[in-house]
C-alpha cells in the first residue's frame, strides 16, 4: 500500500528542510490546523534517534509558537497518533473556547456549530515558522 | 478554582523527579495509559524553556519506550491538549488493533467493545520507566 505521507500528494507546504516539513491542514472547523511530518517512513518517536526527535520537536514548537503569535488561541493541542497512517506526524491545532469541539479534542463529539477564527495567510504563517526556527 | 493537577489528588504515581511525574491512568478500555505531568502550573509547551521542554519530553519518551517494551502495542499515541485542565500534561497511550476505539483516537467514536490487553504491573512499569530515564 502506498503511504499518503510518503507520496506527499496534495499537500499545502509551509516549510521544510532535509528531515521534515510543515503543511497546512484543510479543516474548515479548525483554521490554522498544521501538521508536521517527518520525511522518512518511521512509525514511532522512539524509532528516531534522540537528535532526530529533538529536531522534529523543534519544528513542532516553532509551529506552535507561530500559531500562538498570529492567532492568540486559548490553547494549542498537540498530538501524534499514526493509527491510520503509521508514518510519524504531529497535529498542531489552535483551539478556541467557541470552536466546534472545545473543550473536547477535535476528534471528539462536536459541542456546537462553532465559530471559525480567521487563520493567518499561508505566506505570513510560513514566514513566521521560518523565523521561529531561527530563534 | 483549584487545579486538579496541582492538588495531585488520587494519583497512582509511577515515577517523579523535581520537575515532573508519571502516573497511571485508570481507563478500563485502555490499560497501560499513562500521563506525564509537569509539576508547575504552566499551560503550553512553548511557555517552558527549551531545557524544560527537553526534560519533559525525555520523560514522555521513556514512558513510551517502557510501554513498548512491556506491552508491544501496535502504536503509541501521544497527545497534549489541556483544554479542560490548562496545566501541561501528556497522554501516552498504547494502542491495539482490537481496542475499543482503534483506529480512532481514544477520544473518538467507539468502534467495538474492544479487547483489554493485559497491562504491566505498576511496579514493573515504574522500574522500566526509571531504567529508560537512565538509558
């Protein structure tokens, strides 16, 4: 079976280097939702070396910091499951008290129709992630 | 309002140091579920220093490694939300193809009654986490 994260089809790329990339997730209920994907097909964080883990997480936290700066969410949600696609990736999701699922995870039961908070422009977000990686 | 993670009431402690602790979560559907909790009342990973983040994640990955070694789950799920309790904590969850929610996150729609895989004894798990912290 072809892994969709290996094939990189239809991704909205915000940032990448030799090891991993950040893409924008198309989720109408949760604008600003980003995914950080390790390029190689590896399943678990503890399958990476400590240095690789640290690098991937530096990118996750650069993305978190960029989203906090640009959207001022009430909370950031971070998750790495890989149950459907066992290829390491992190969900980085800005959450708001009036979003569709709060305080449930975005995979939980909807709580209301939900307000869709204005996300940053892709170019602005991409530039901020790059800045945070230099910080 | 009192923060339940500050008050530490009713926790089944497996490991701790000056900065954070690992507890066993009482979830009948997901044996082996652990939580790694930063002692101080801080909301986001990017509110910690880089050194603090690295330390907390070292404990998360020691817990992941211990659970993998002792339970051989199909996947490990990692998540930090804090929507209900904005005090930094990480969920570390061993997942199996026949568990109640797989391949959904444990916060999603149940898929079946689910088989409950035998978890390690608390003392065995605690010792293995301590070993992994020394590795």
